[in-house]
């Protein structure tokens, strides 16, 4: 697994995922769906991506709202893995 990224590299990476919010040691994004089942289907798709990448986001489900938070707990911050998974999640809309 890669090391935690420097603040300078993080600033470059976050530009590639503009819908994600940069927090102190994580990135997050919320999604809203028309129906509860759509939110659950989305979470199941995220689970497949996470398993394949072996990098799992924290997921909060509040009825039709899903919030994802990515960080690398073992490295105490953001790594390339966080940004790679975020890019894969963003590509779901393509």
C-alpha cells in the first residue's frame, strides 16, 4: 500500500474529482437518489468496486442519501488508493 500523500499532491489530486470535498485527512461525497432502493443498489455497486480495489469507504445511508468517506486509516491520511477509488466511483455516472 502506498504512503500518505503530501498536501501538495493532495491538492493536485482533488482537482481531478471536483465533486468530492477535501476534509482534514479524508475526502467525501454525498449522493441523493429518488428512491431508497436506488440508494441501496448504488451502495452494492460501491461495495463491488471497494472489494475489487481492496480499499473500502465509510458509507452512511440516510434513506435516499448516501455519503462516502475515503481515507487510508492505516496510513493516517490520504493515499493514491483513495483517489483511485473516488475516480472509479465518479466513472459510474459516465
